[in-house]
């Protein structure tokens, strides 16, 4: 926003969104209507691992689709990590510091990081869990590491789970991509369709129900579904290939979203 008038219009849109009560973006107990933030444009990753006996162990670093603003949508989570060994070391150091200064002992751990304009990773958010969707499965597919199993193992003082992380030193077993599906309108159908026949198909979770009205940015941030794709991995180019496969597979979903256009006219995605 570059003017006071644009700010007023943005707050009006937010108030209208709040009154619709759609998406649970705001609830009646909210004391503030909005938080003004500056968009930080840069490469973003989501990092998942487990803390065992006070030490952080890396499971996987998912790259995300780079968004240039003015809003951000999660999309195209890919493994294996596309960064350098130095970047991975920088990221792991950050998570080890979080573990140390919060005195974490036994927990799953997820951290979202984004690069600043000097190329340094900065923390966006973190939580004592692993990422939702298919991240857990992707880490198993690519590295043969079961984060949940390792966490449970550590809780019961069984150190066998720690040995799994040596597998990250081997070559990745696959490349994976989670494609986030975004639409505007009324959901008529939301099923896997012909996409499920692909040899690269892994899973599809329809997160929007039939009959639900959904919105994507800039009108809202509803996710219609999560499509997970697995491909071989023999070179870095396979990361780009698995993203391309996911985009094409999205077109094969049995997905119909009808949006109002003008006075009774409709169009279908």
C-alpha cells in the first residue's frame, strides 16, 4: 500500500471478511482487526526434524514456491533440498540454537525460514510439531526417515531412532512435490479423479468440502486440496520435473468450482 486511501480500502475489505465469518480468519473474541506487516520477498523453506535428548536431528528441508508479493500462499513443497551444503548448515545451526535456548529435550520441531535481502535465513515461525499435509510422508519417501517413529523411540529411551538419521548422508531415494490447490467460488466436486491413475500420484487430500465457498488471494487464503507427487531422483533437474508433473496432474483432478461472474452468469475452473 502506497497511500492512506489504499490503507482505508484494505481495512474496509478486512472488516467485510470478518463479518462474513468465512475461513475462521477472525473470531468474535479478537481484540484487533488486523496486523500490518511488510512483505519480505525471498526464498522460503520449511524445516522438519526431531529433538532427541536435547539434540536436534534434521529430517528434511522443503523448498517452497517463491512468492513476490504482495501476499504469500504456500505452494510447491519439494524435496530434496535445492540449496547448497552451506545453506543446509546455516539452517541446521538456527534450529540447534532454537533447541538450546528453549531448552527443548524430546519433541518434534518445525521451523519456517525465509531469506532476507542479504541472503541470510530469518525465522518466520516455529512450532513443536512437524508440518501438516504430506511432509512426513515425503521425508520417509526421500530419506527413509520416520520422524514420528524416532520421536516415540526417544520418549521411551530407545535410541534406535537416532540411527535413522545417518540415512540422510546417502543419496535421496526420490523427489517429491506437494501442490497446493487454490480456487475462488463454490465447490461442486473435489475428488482425485484421473490424477490417481498416474504412476507418480502419491495422495490427494480435498480440504474444501462440496458446497463450501472458497477464496484464494487476494480475496482469502482457503486451500482447496493438497496433491502429493513422487518422482525418481538422479539429478537436481528432477526437482523441476516433479513440480511440472504436479502442475499437469492438477488438471486431472475431478475438481469443479463455480464462481459468480455477472448477474447469474457463471464460469467453471
